[in-house]
C-alpha cells in the first residue's frame, strides 16, 4: 500500500524546492514558521503526487503561492485538479498570488488566521 504523505518518490524534488524557495515563500515562511499561528506548518510537504508549499497537518490546511505561470490555462486546470484532490482528502486549500504576498502580506496572514480560527471551531 502506498503512503499518502511525503512519498519517497518525491523526496528529492521536495528537498530541491525547499532549497530553492521563491522570495514570496521566504516572506510568508517568516510568518508561518515555528508556532506563530498556533500550529505547526511544514514547507514543501508531499500529499499524494503533489507537493504543497505550506501545510499544517493538524488543521489539514494547505497554502499555495502562485507565480505568474499559475495563471496560464494549462496551469489553472492542473491547480483545480490538485485542489480537488486535496479537498477530497479533507484539506482546506488557500491560494495566494506572488503579488498578494509582495503587496499585502499582512492581509494574507490575516486570512490564514481567519481560516485557522474556523478550522479550530469546526475541528
């Protein structure tokens, strides 16, 4: 039986992504690392064949940061498929653009905190 989380087949790719973080991932990670949000987030976490930018296993919250390539038609279909897969596994998916991180990181963090509060109440 195959594992759902952090499959060995994606290990090298997950490590490469952690080592080659985007500026926006570095910015948001400053707000997520440790226990700042009341729960632990992990970077480049594997679920199935997908690698999630940030994931809180306790709350099943997946956070994705989308660069410009995510707004191309083929990528939007892939992202929708990925979100459906994660949601079918009980995850909540939040997506933010690079621009949102660059211009309103405080608003992004507020939205994450709002969702974490709702998940706390429902869990």
